[in-house]
C-alpha cells in the first residue's frame, strides 16, 4: 500500500505527518510508527503525527501522536505547531487564518499565526501535583525541589504536567551529560507509572535556559515543546524564572519562547518547517 506523507520539523523535533481526516488512523499504527521512524532504514523521525478529523466544535482538526517506539502521547508542542502550519498550507478552509483551534488528547489548544511559519500556542495550565502526572511515592505535591534517586545518584527535581508528564532538573553543564546512560533511568523510574519525559536545564540567566531532553518513547530528541514549557514552569515555581516575562529556551534544534501567565497558564512560540513530501510503501 502506498502512503502519502509530509515530514515537518519544529526546532529539529521531526515527525512524519499523515492526513487521516477522512480515512481514520492507519491499521497497526503502533507498528507503522516504529517502522517509518527508524532512522537510516526508513523515512526516519521522532514519530508519526496523524492529522485527524476534529472532535470539538470550531476545531480545524485533531492531533494524534505516536512515538518512535509506537507508544501514543497526549501532547506535543512542536508537533501541534506543525499541524497548524500543515492545515494552513493544505486545507483551503484554513488558508490565511491567523487563529486555529486543534483538538488533542490533552484537550483543545488555540494557536495564533505569528508569520513566517511561527505559531504561538496556548498550552493550558500546568500542574505540579502528583495526581496530574501521575507520580507515586513523592507525596501529593506540589512536587517542587524533590529528591529523586536515579542512575546511581541523588537529583533535585521538579515534576510538572503540561498535558503530559515531565521531570525537570537543573545541572551545571548540560553538554557534559551522558544522556543515553542516565535518561532511561528517569524515563522508566518506578515513581512514574506512565513513564516520564526528563529535562536537564542549565540556567544561563533568569530569562535564558539551555535544555536537553530525554523523551519517553523516543530517547534524546533535539527539541521538546512541552518539555520547554515544563522547564520554565518548574523554574518559575522555584523562583528562578520571572513569571510573566518571555523566557528563551535554547535546545539543540533551535530556540523556543515560553511565557508563564497568571493562573499557571503557559504560552509557547516557535517555528515550523516542511522538510519534504513524498510517498512510501507500507
């Protein structure tokens, strides 16, 4: 069977985008995500994002995300910007629109076009409560500046949900970390029954952070939009980043701008780019 696809990236967080609005999800989507995401052997990506029919009134579409290991995620900050750009480019009803509402498994998200492929996303409210991640054996929360034993050492972590679970820790030098050795110990830690994304943060200034991320189901990726949101939320809770100000988060694939608004609401702004379009045999 031939499958049409678009490959897009936001800060080098790259996914294979499939138009599933009329067909529904492809069969055996978990196995398909594993096959097509394999770098060097297939298209290669951090996973598959399916653009599905909307579920709520006023929405232009719905995002379903399947990681490179086939597991499904609820939200992807870089991915949802690319979905908005794809719809603006390919769906006549969305052409020229500056505002798009998109459904996700973590609820509807409103996006505003900023020009030249950049989108601002209303990510919703973050939470540091254990039940919202979920997290176990750490108390009910807020899970701010908690101790976590992982990879043979003790870490000070802040745990944040932004529609998916994150564990944020501040380090002196993110580039010196052997992430492939310590990342899995966080991802599969027994305190996180649904596993967890982990962000390692170097504070360059109160308004400029440097980040590396180990994503559940994908390993180290060059960017994670929800991870950048969780990191700024965590450091705002710690009193390091000022609430209300625009915080620059530098990732291996580029920069995102995060702003924490009253009520623990999060705004994210960043770029999108179409890498290629094509057809593959599956």
